[in-house]
C-alpha cells in the first residue's frame, strides 16, 4: 500500500513493513509506458459501482486486444472477488491473538492461507457497501482529509494468453464498497493481468502505484483529456528519474523517508524573477507572507506618509482577528503554555525584583516587580498587535535604574519623582515615534542584527541560571576536606559560656548589661543561686534558638550544610534534561501519536512536577520560591502614587528630557528587535504583525508604571520565544513515514492574559508556591536559553567550525556560498557578540541595544 511512501506485508504475513521510498527497476517503468500506450484507457468514466466499471473496461477493449466472451466472463468474475487486506492490528489485538490462537509460526499441523483464485469455492464478491472492518480500521487516521483512493490490481491468470491492461479515471470519486482497505472514495484504477510466462507484473504494478503517489503526475492524471496527455506526464516523470548504478547499493535495502520533501513548485518551471536570490528582507522577520488573505511582503513596515498612518493600519489589520484571538485558545496545548510561561515569568520577576531592590534601596522590590509585571503584561496582551509577546524587565533598564538612583543620591534628588518625569518624557517620545512611523526602520534590521541580539540574550539566560546555582555553594557550603576516617571529629554544639560570663559579671559588679532572654533556661520559682560552673547546654537546642539566647556555635561542621547543594544541582540538571527529553518525545518511536503529543505539550510542567516530587520525597531544605504575601510597598518610606512636584526643584522636569532620550532609544531598540525576531517568516504567523501598535502600548504603559513607582517593562526575547515554541501547531494526520508538518503558531491572547492574571494573584498563592525549589526554576531558565540559542542559524554555523567538511550537513547556504566566506561571516558575528558581552558587563551596558 502507498500513501506517500511504500509499505509491504512482511514474509510472515502478520505486519506491515516500515514506510520507505520505493526503489523501482527501470525496466518496469518502460513496461508500464507500453501498457499505457496499448491498453484500455477510460477517462472521466461515469460509474457508480465496481461491477459497472469492470463491465465497461472489458467492453471498451481495443480491437487487437479484444477477449473472447467466455474469457471476458471469467475475467470479470475474477476481478469482482473480494480482495484480502492485511489489517493493521493494535498491540492489544496481537497479544489477544497470541493467547487465543494455538497455531503460531509455521507448524505442519496448522492450516495455511492461500490467495484467492478464480476457482476457489465460496469466495465472496466485492460488497457494494463498506464492511465493518473498513469502518473500524485505525489506519484511516493516517489518511489526509479529502484523500481519494487508487486501486492497482496485477497478477497472473492461467486462462489468458496475452496481457489485459486498463487504466480508468472516474469523473467523480465513488465509494466502491469493500474494495479498498479503508472506506474512501475511489478515483483511479489500474488493472494488469496476464499469462504466467511473464514475471514482471508485480514490479509494473509497483511502478504504477509510485506514479500515482507523485503529486505532479497526479495533477497530470486528473487533468488529462487524451492518452497523449497521460504519456507526456509519464515522460516528465522519467525525465526527473535518478538511477542508482548496480553494485553500488543493495537493491533489497529500504531507503527511509527523508525528513523534508521538496515542494512540487520547486520541481516545475517557475518565473525567472522568482528564481533570483532574495536579499535581507527574505531572511528577516519583516512579515513576509505570500498566502492568500495575508498582507503582502513587508506591508507592516511601509510608510503611509500620514500621522499615525502605520498605527491605524495596524489596528485595521488586527481588528478582524480580535474575536478569534480568544476562540483559538480553546485547546489543551494553551493550558500547558500558561503554566510553563507563568512559572518562568514568576522566576524572572523575583530575580529582577531582588536586583532592583538592591540597586534602589528597596524603592522597587519584589512586590513592585510582581504587580508591575501583572498589570503591564495584562494590558499589553489585551491591546497589543502581537499578543504572544511577554513583557519583562531587562538588563539595560536595570543598569539605568542603578545609575539613576546613584545620581539622585549624590545630588539630593528624590529618586521616584525624578524617575516619574523621565518616564513621562519617554512616553511622549514614544508617541512621537509612533506618529512619525519610525518603526519602518525595523525593515533595515538584518539577520546579523537579529542573531546577535538573540544570541546575547540567550547566553545571559544561560549564564544567570548557572551563576545562581554556583552561588548556592556560598549559601550552603560543601565540606571539600571531608574525610571518612575523621568522621568522629565532625560535630557542632551550642556554647553558652559567653552568656554565663555576662550573668557572673552582673552579680559581682551589680551592673547588668542588656542580656538575652533566659527564661527558658531558668526556673523563675526557684531562688537565685550563684554557681561558678557554666550551665550545661540544653539538649535539642536548635541553631536559631542557640543564637537567640546569646550562644554561639562550636565545631568543625557548623558552617557546612550537607547534601543541599548537591541535591540542588541534581534538581537543576534533572529539570533541564527532563524538559529537553520530553520536548523531543513527540518524535519518539514509542506510544501512539496522541500520547507523544500530549507529553511533548506538557513537557516543562511534567519536568517541574517530577522534580518537585523528588524534592519533597527527600525532604531537604533546598531554597524555595518565596513570593511576597502582603500588599504593601517594599520600602515603607514610599507610597503607591508618586507626585510630580514637591520634592525636587522645578527645573528637574525639564532636565529629565535628557536621560529620557537615552531611555527612549533603549526601549525602542529592545522592543523592536524582539518584535522582529518574533515575527520571522519561518514561524508562519497568520494574523500579521503590529510594530506601531506594540510600541504605542509600551509607551503608554510607561506613564502608569512611572506614576505608581513600578518597574519599566519591554518585550522579553527569550521568554517570548519560549511562549511561541510552546504553542507550535503541527498537522494532526501524517502519512506513514511522513514527519508532521509545522503549520504555524497558535496565535491568541488568552495564554498571555491568563499568565499575568496568575501573576497578580500570586500573592495569595504563596503557601502553594513555596514548595517549588528554586533550582528547578533555574533549570527551566537554562532550558529556555538553550532552546532560544538553538533556534538561530548562528548556532548551526558555529558547529560547522568544528566539523570536517565531509561530515557537515547538507545545508542550503553551503551549496551556494563558499565555506570560507561562511566561516568568515560566523567569525565576525562571534567577535561582535564577544564585544557586546564585554559591554554588557560594564556600566556602559545601558547603550547595549544601540550597539546591537
């Protein structure tokens, strides 16, 4: 049988072979051409049953090949017999048959099955209605929707003296009852029967089936009006034929299906203009979409010459899709995306909130980061042009906040008020950029720029996750000098001798310094007595109780925390490897496709739950996710509203325009480079981009976050890429041997809205979230960074630097560009990336997006 690739029944007759590319003898194609030239050909036949088709095929024979009436009747009776199909059985059916049937293998006492013959008694004819086996056949799930069947019947017949050949095309697809393996409308039939002395019938039938699975020949066969048209289609097929020389390969070897098949349009003649190589616009994300109903190439970035013209065009483009942005989210895959991105966003908010608190004396802390992320992200997902974007604080913004706070402290200025005016100016400049359609400059961004920016942000994620894990060795030190033979010397006790000395000094000098509470150590009902011996250490006194009562810890193992760092690294690595392995489970050979797809969609969530279960089972005090549990500013000296006047001189509002220009450039570059990466052509986005609308939303959010003293937000590249990757759509049905086709991204607004709603209520979910270990979330961060890094071409070209030429993959650009120029381009990119990394590590990191 064929869908796109050939499958054979194995010698045992119990299973179908793996799908493979058919290898045909060249002579069989020449024989097939002869059969089509001389045999019966019926095009656009009107028939409603298989019997009617056979009768017309036998009656329309050429004069030189016409059969005698008796032979014609015997041949018709043979063709109308019910064919035997090899059913596709599940594992449970095979196990049931194995337990019930006493005959397995080739035993002499067991009956054998023989193919039907014309003289076999009791053979039934083809039924006019589909059989139950056809309707219940699970193989139909592999058939693409709208497919039609073609039947190829070949064999040897003793009563024929010369071959009988017929090629039939029905005018409309007709269900031929129980003829096919599954119930499908039939369009083509090919019959080749002949005397036993000719042995090539089977190979001719394979050649015909291979032709009918070729998309270009199918097109010719459907449109042919005469025999000559069909022969021209076969000649075109022969022109593309590639012959493998004998002796250089094993004819019995089965060629596995390729991962990607060439598009039919590449095999046909195209307009010379379409053959010209494309420039940077073809590789960037400027919105190239050629399918009907989509904006033409780069329309999102074309200037209209009117104020807010680009913004209005974005709104008109996105408005018709607004309803579907919610209905398209009704899929289980969106649930896994919400949980995945929520945990990533929570971790990111805690990380940046902690760093902001350190940089601004808690004027902005973890709680402000949570509330700002929830509010800004929710509004952006509700009104933006690309709702798959996830907003977050970024490194350059953090550097600017640190510099601004230091400047305010040095010049006795109120930091939040100064920041408010800068935010208002940035919002104004952003609206001006939207009005003047400055986003059209995005069209000049090349793949060089995109890959440099994406690679740097991905490396930052990888570096920060590893840095956080290495810092655990400081918080939970490891005893590197531990020796098993010295186990008796490792101890840690609570020493209260210093407390005893203070009590003795109080009783002898009658001048008591402030003492810690010792109620738990003394019996208040007993009279005071003076003892010159230090008190014994109470049994079971914990570390915190010892320090609270004024004691100190003595021993060689007091500063070490056994097992915590080791288990944290195991959780970190286990989460990363589990995420990677479960994501790849979709292409595994195990379990049905539905199970594999479900596991792959929920890969990150399953990895997190597994790691959390392991941590809970071990019961160690690994660092956990700590979420603020009270709705009050981190710094009690500030409120929720920042007033524009009162704390700073009046001229500060004018001076703020100078740093605001720098922040505007930073926000514009950071936002638009991320937007370019997310709107790449290879993601097959259907609803268009909204560069102007996105920039307007970010600019207006600057006003609200500045007035409330919340952090500033811009598109987060890595988290947004992870969001899109978790919403990838693939074809539900695929032919055996065919890889699922990538259909695009599930474009909707609901996942982003749900993520930021959960962010807002995280304050009330602290009792649940505190059970998630931080090393698990750092492992998710590492997975996101590695995934984003592997999504760019730069990573592939870096691998080429380490590969000998004979082991390099067959990449398209290696066929057209000399290898030395590829390596030169890669080396320049790596040099620029190293310079950006050095720049990011200094105070000049604020201008890093400009340098990109």
